[in-house]
C-alpha cells in the first residue's frame, strides 16, 4: 500500500506540475527573447529621438546670438555711431542716451532668459572698449576680470565665423572677491561695414543645460554629451560612465550613427548625431549591462513563479494522494467484506474525488439496473397502446373524410352550388387531411403555410373583419423543412387573447427570416398583451410538465420543438400589456 501511495503521489505531482511548468518555461523563454529584441531595437529609436530633441533644444538656446546678429545688421547706423562713441576719449550726454538704447538691446535677452549668463558686443576700436550686459556704460579691456574672451577673438578673427569654448568667467562679487562662473561661450563675427567688424560673445550657463540633460529619461548609467571636433566635452549629464579622449575621438571619427564599443569601462552602445550649425556631435553612450535590466527582472520573476508552481503542485499532489489513498482503503474494505460474505461496511465519502465517484457509480448502476426493468415493462405497454391507436386511426380518418364529403355535397345542394359553408368544409377537410396524413415530422415550409392559410380562412368566416393577418417572407425560404402544425397554435393564441378587445381591430403579422443556419418564425400581434406576473408564470410552465388550459397551444408547441430539435432550437415570448405579444421561434436548418 505504501508503494501504491508513492505512485499516486508521483502521478498527481506530474499531473499538476507539468501543466504549470511547461507554459511558464515557454512563456519565460519567449518573453526573454521578445524583450531582448524590443530592447535592442527600441533603445536605438529612443536614443536617436532623444539626441534629436536635445540637439534642437540646445540649438534653440544659442539661436539668441542669431537674433542679436540680425538686429546689428538691421541697425547699421546705430552701431556705426557706437564705434564713434567707443573711439571718443569722453562720450557726450547724447552718446550716453544712444548707449542706453544699445544696452537695452543686449540686457533684455540676458534678463529674460535664465540660461544666459552675460552678453558682450565688441566693435574694433582704438580704446578696446565694449559693452556688456553685466555692467553699465562702456568697459575697457582690463577693467573687468574677464578678458580671455578677447584673446580667443584675436586668435579666430580671420578664419572662423562661429566657434565655442568652455570657460570659467572671473567676476567680482559684492565683497570685491573673485568668483568663477562655469559657462560655454559662443563667439560670432559680425560686420557693420567693410572696415567695421566685431564679435558677439554669448555666455551660456553650463549648469542650466546640464540640468536639462539630467531631466531626460535615460537608462541606468547612460551618458549624454555634446562634444566639439577636438573631442572635448562641452556639456554632459551626471552619468558615471565616461569615455577617454582617445575613445571620444574614435567615436567622432566613425561614420555610423550607431556603434558598439569595448571601452575601458565596459561594453557600450553608442549613438550620435551631428550639428552642422555649431560643428558639434551629440552622443549617447548606454552601457549594455543596463539594457538587460528588464530581461534580468523578467527572468527572476519567472524563477519565482516556477518555485511557487512547484510548491503548489507538491501541496496539491499531497492532498489528492491522501484522499485517493483513503478512498482506496474504503473500496478494498468493501471488496474484502463482500468476498468474505460479511455485511458491507458503511462509509460516508467526503468531497467529490474520483474514488467517491466510483462508489456512487456502483450504487447508481445497481439502481439503474432495476429501473431499466421497469422502463422495459412500461415500453412494452406503450407499444401495445400505440398498436391499438394505430388500428383506430385507420378507421377514423376514413369515416371523417366521408362525413365531411357528405356535408359538403348536402350544403351545396341547398344553394345549388358552392357557398360559405362548403368553403368552410373544404378548408376543414384540408386541415384534417394535413393533420392525419401520417407525416408527423417535418414538412416543407410552403406546405405548412398553405395549411395555415386554410385555418385562417375558417377563422375569417367566424370573426369576419375583426382581424387581419400579413405574411412576410421570401419565396426562397419555402424549400426549408419546418415542424408540422407550428403556426396554427401560435395564431390561435393571438386570436384567443387578441379578439377580447372590442375597441380595436386585431393585426397579426407572420414574419419568416433566415439568420445563418437558423430559420426565424415570428408571430406578432397588437392584442391585449400579457402582464409581467403572467409572463413569469408562463415562462415557468413552458419548461415544466404541467398543463396550462389558457396556453396549451404554446406549451404543446414548445415541447414538440424540444423533442424535434433539442437544444439547437429556441422559443421566446415577449409581451407588453396593452401593446401586444411577440412569439419568436428559432429552428436549425441545413
């Protein structure tokens, strides 16, 4: 028994474990593969979009210098006067008024834009004077601690229109002490006339731009940097990842926008985009290790789920083995008692496991064996009754047809020809012949419609113009088979409950449609309708074995449909008091 219990445990464990582990392993492997593909392809797109956005934003900041240059070109006269003022030993009061206008020209963007540290405008003059957004009036070179910009201007005066450099600007604070501002300086030559040239010096706060770079959503350890053609880093975010000067130069010299490099730190994926306006290269350096963060996390989750699945399978297998073993002991005790001729032990089975089902099935089979003998006796009795009814049916139709034929000719004899009574007798004969012709199953739809019209004709004779009936269907539907006498009880139900209203003419519409493999038969009237309470009772009786004297036709039709078509058919009743009733039947067709 112990060996049997172990076998049960292994079988149950595999039953629970395999369905859980196989999907987990497949899902984990597939997720890992798809995640790796997505990361590799997605990181390139994200980095290139980020570099384009960074390039556009930084170029937009430095475009302030373009606006200054355009203003200088548009204000040639003012700047010609500025050069005269710069060459004078002592400017006049009128000169200071013009100077104030020019000062507003460079002070406004410096004050309005938080990323601008200062702006200088220098026109070549004998006194080496310039105007600055930092101080008022003229400044002579040497009066301000920041004078290295002039050296850079002289060095690039003849061969470059725009250039940039990283600087630390010395400046006096309120205590007359020197402090340094970390800036990126952009120089731009301008020309007022052929012999009047100068330079615009725009100092941008490095901290402002690098703060914007740090605000971008980057991968862990990802470096964003702006590099000049010499390989010097102009801006960068706070990433710990760094490239040496040689590695940076190697990246810049590469012709590809995306490269993979084995740097001194680790392997990295590098993307770059070039700015022709300022001769800069925008670089993104992403350590490959950070690309697999999501993959590593996914694999860890998969491992945790596998462990949980294993524990759950062990627990379920243990519980099920325990139940199986207990049920097996019960079955063995019953078999042993039966073999020895002792009274069978009574056991109360708990739960709904397989061995409990076996025990109950054994008892059920024993009961069913006795019940089948009773059913056999009942079937024999019904067969004898059916044979007797068949003998009677051979006589009854013949007698009824002859009787109706006699009535027909007698009625015609009284009026020397057909009359209303003979018409009723003809329709009744058609209905009777249709009902008793031996076809108790399915008939073509056009045959059923013809028989139903005979029934309607009789009712028309009885009720006159108190009701009207319309048919709505396409001729191609007449070929389908329907249950015999399916319309008559439905129309009879409408007449029975609809003609009780004397103040309104009853209208009945019979609509036949096809929906795929279903044929829909709908009988719609505008009679009194059925109350909500009566509808609940009627729907209950439709699916019960009890009879209903008021709706026997509906109940009989529902049971015939269920016997003929089973669960593939449907009979639905909808009604509103005072508005009418809809009886909707759906039958399968081939």
